[in-house]
């Protein structure tokens, strides 16, 4: 029996999460269901993609990921089951799958629906399909193979000989600014040169191992566990204090001859 993870924008004050988990348990009392989070901002595809992409590879291959974010994102009520990197995803056709896989999932089927436009598709469509896959079912049985999924584009880095331009792709609950600038991109352009990170009116010339390497209230940059460049304030909220948010521009500038 594979693990089923559950990610949604349902929040914690209503019955929606419990209703989906009740369905999973009714279909499979022995299912192991792991909640990733239900605190995704409502309809926020970018938030969901960041969280799921950050953690799904940590689960064993064969894990089934049930995604209930922007569940009516398709006017036509389309839902997909996909296989990618050895994992399965049950997901609405809202563009999230294309972001998660850079538009190239290994295989996708459009789920066959008994009736279109259901009011609670995560419980009534995606949950039964997740249990079927977790029990070892074949993806092809769930629907017709398709290459027609809604496409969204991730923010791309701009790389130059002496600079990298990226953007904030997530603000976590501590106010830390996570960017799409990676350790690999910095190493590729740096070639051993010194560099500074520019954001708003601030400049930082050093990457620290973690935020507490600077004094309380001071700003610093780190590479997180996903090797993404992050900007934070030790014991403070960088997003609020720096006036930066999702999509704010971040630059790394390299110095010739350093």
C-alpha cells in the first residue's frame, strides 16, 4: 500500500479536509494519509507549486499525491492523474501540473467522470482515484491518455556574464523571501568571483549557513534545503520590513577580476 499525501487550500476551520479523509478511509481503512498542508492561500497555484515541489521527492517512489487547490480551476471540469519522477499526482486541470513538471509529465490521463461539474470533486473524483493508485492500480485504467493539460510558465532566470536576475517565488510564514535563484546558477556564473545580492535598497555580499549567524534584526542571505537563495531577517519578517513580496526582483552581481 503506497502512501497518499494530501495538499489543499481548504484551510482548517471547515469540514472539507475531514470529508476527503473520511472518503479515503471509507474506501481503504488501512491507507496511510500524510497531510502536507491545508494552509495554501485560496486558489494560489504558485504557493501550491512551491510547497509540493519542495517536498514530494522526499517521499518514497510510488507515493500518490492528492492535490485539492483551485479545484474548479477548469471551466470544463477536467481532472488528471499523472505519473512523474516515479510519483503519482491526482490534480485539477488548473496549470499546477505543468509548473510542477515544467510542462513535461511522464504520463497523464484525463479522469473519466460519471457526471461533470461535481460540487466536491476532490472527495468524489480525486480521492477514489488516489486510493486506486495507492493499491497498485494502473494509471491507464483511470482515463484516456492526454497531452492537453493547461500550461503555465514558471518564472525564468535571466543569466548574464556578470549578473543573475531572479524573483521571489514564495514568502514563508516567517516572512523569509525564497527566490528562484539557485546555488547552481550562482556557482555557474561566479567562477570563483565575489558577488553581491541586491534587493530593494539593500545589498548583501555574503551567504550564511543559516539566519542565526547574524544578530537579531539583521538581514542575511542563505541557500535553503532546496538550494534556493533566500533572504531573511533573524527574528524578524523580511517581507514586511523590506517591503518585498511575491515576484519582487532580486539581482546577484558578480565582479570581474575578483
